C-alpha cells in the first residue's frame, strides 16, 4: 500500500464523514457498524387544529389545540426516501431506550389515522420530521407539532340569502376523486384527502331562488378554489352583494388558513337565469399592442448585435381600487432558465408588493416593487430590456401575473414568451450560481448541478484538475481523475495505469454522483458535489476544476467546467 501524505489521511476522513451522513454502511477498524442513536424519551408532541381566528390571522401560538388522544397516533421511522420502514410503534408505546440506527438521514412520521377521501368531521393530524443519525452520537427529538393533514372546508350563507333559497339547495365540493354534498343548513366541516401538493376544490351550487313578486327561478353556478394544500381550511361564504330589478348578484368569499399563514381568495358570481356575469370591476392585465392570452414569439433575428430585443413588450395593470397583492410566478420549458434566476437575486415566485431580498435586483431592472405597487391603481412593466437575459434560453417562459384589489377583485393572466432557436447539445448549469464563474469554498457553499439533454445523455465524463489534490492522492481513496458517470468501470487515472475501477461506482455514489442507469439516456440529471468540497478544503489553497464533457444521443457534445477555489 502506498504511503499517503497526512493531507490524504484527512481526505479519507472527510469522505468517510460524508458517507456517514448519507447513511452508508461503513465498517470501523474494530469491525463495529457505523451506527448512532435516536432518543425519544424527551419527546413531547402538541396537536393543533387550524380554525378560523378572530382577527383573520393564525399564528402557532394562537392555534387551537385539538382534542385528540396523542397516545394512539401511529409513529413510523422511514429511511430518507420516505418509503422503506425502519421501525413502527404507537406514540404511547414509544421506546424509552435509545434506538440504534445506521448513520444517515431519516424521517419520523406521525399520523392520527387513515385519511378518508371525503367525510364530514373527520380531521386527521400528523407530522413529518426529518432527522440525522451521526456515528456514535445520540440524536434527540423533543418538541414537535402535529397539524391537520387533510383539507378542511365548510359552506355558509348570509341570513338574507339563506331566506331566499329553497330547502333543497346544495353545494357540492369536489377534491380530486372525492366529493361531499352540503345541504343549505349544513354546519359541519367536510374533510378531503389532498391527492396532490396543490389541489383544486370544485364548487357547484344548485337550487331555487325566490325573489319577492317573482316566480322562483332555478340557478346553478360553479367555481374553483385553486392551489389548496393539506392543512388548509377554506370557509366558503355566500351572500347577496347587490339585488336590483332583473338581476341578482351573489358574492362568494373563500378564506383559507394555514398555520402561520393567511390566504384569501375573492370571487364574484351572478346567480339566476336572468343575469350575466359582470367582470368590469376586476383589475385588468393587458399587453400593450398585443394579446396577453397569445404567446409572444421572439426569433433570434428579433435581437440586435448587442443582444437587445427590438420588439417592445410592456404589461399594463389597472385596478378601480388600490392594489393589495400582485405576484409573478415563473415557469419554463428550459430548466436552465429557472436555475439561472438566483444569479439575479430572484426566485420562481415573486411578491411584487413585498419583494424582500429580491427588491434590489428588481429595481435595478427598472421594475416597480413594494410601495410602487401596493396601494396603487395603475402599474406598468416594460420588460423589453429583460428579454436580453432570455435570449440564450431556447424554449417557452411563462410569467403568471395575479393581482388583487382592495374590493376583492382578482385577475390572473399568463404572459408566455417563446424564444425560438435551436438548442444544440446538452445544457449544464449550477442551481443558484453562475457556472462560468469560479466559486470560493465557504461553510455554506453548495454546488448543485443540473444537466439537460433533449435526446438523452450518451456519455458523461468528469475530469478533476486540482492544484492540490493529485491523481495519486485520489487513487488512495479509490477515486481517479477521469470519472465516467455512464460507465463507472471505464474511469481511469492519468498517472496510474494499474488503477482498478471495478469498485469506483460505490465511491462515486458515496460522494453524491449519479452513475449508470441514473445517467444513461436521461434527459435531466441533477446531482451535488458539495460533499466533495470537504475533501478539497483540507488539501490547502488552490484552484480546482471539474471539467464535464457531456454527449447526447444525437452526437452533440458540451464541455463545461465547475470552477472551485479553496483558501
């Protein structure tokens, strides 16, 4: 065995530490397994329910405690995937002795019972708590909170509206594949299983409306509450907003509460066979000299030699009462575009009335934020200059604008911008960072890589070029300087022709690299080299390049370098 420098010994230790964090089975020199302990002896769990607060806000401190027997809750320890069960027990029968577990990441899930598709007065409470087991150390879980795990909804009518409705009036609420029918006098809450992260509540109200001096008229209307999450309470309130000769206006207000968050939806529907919906009082979102409902297509010829867009793109927002909320949600068919947002201090969802850390970047772009939007009745966004930033990202980029005014009027429009051109070869980006810049290792630096290839990945190699970490040193920890992620056994050392790559797949996996079938023919691959930074940091100051050569199934090749500096 080769004599390895002291720095290499430290490198081995770093890799082993990373492996422990990932829950891998590594033997100590004395033959003992790499295990730690989980202590639940000090565990206390509070169960809270999300009921409507007096002031319209709900904080954890004010949350109503649910009247349930916590001792009957099912507790299950899973591995990091959340699929494989490690240990199960009732909360009231939880082990008082420390539980021995392999070092790694785990999830503790608690649940009060099975979640029905839809049922009245059937709340289910639970939690999911991640934790990490460190070798030869004890991890303690203590104060946890169980919250509502299904969707709660209720329907109510104002006194004057209820008096005008027939006794057989119903409101049918549907979430996914499950429905409940609320009679006009129903006071109970319904509970629905959240089949997705964001769910729709479809509302269908049917009945007869009795107006003085007129024959009863049948009515039916429907609406949808969007983006409802598990744990959210939607109190659907219907009341007469305006009643005049020949028409009837019914206002529908839906208020949703989640612990530490308040969400309000405001809709307007007109009921009766004689009435038309009037949306004239809602805010408007328009594309100047264009149709915001039609995609804007920009060819490469629509940009000048400096990359500036030659087409004007201006979005005007107008409201009859002051604006109370304006958000922009960004999606793209090109993952490189959304990954690049962080380079400009942005996220995929931006609150223009309360932009926070993104405010500076938005102001530099010449875009109105905060008090320039909140309380205003007109805002104009000229985003022509920002098209230069999109020019290189071939695909369709969607900007969903949602505006709410003081009267509860709500309007949502999506501006879709398609950048035409041919994307030749795979694309490699860093999440939240510029891949074309060198990044200095700090305690909080994360290097997360996203690779896309429309035709699938054929070959993927990584060459390590380091000022301080030599190929010889890499060989001492079963690594080499030419790594083949598609076919790990094809990896090799440029200085040691005898290097044996037969076990290198495990070494790569330990460090977070995908290999084999997780790379071959995939159109999108994501991985992190953050664990490798610990190895680099202890080798001393210098520059380190990870040169990625990626070839797709069409034969196109892209070369990108991850450039790291240690101090």
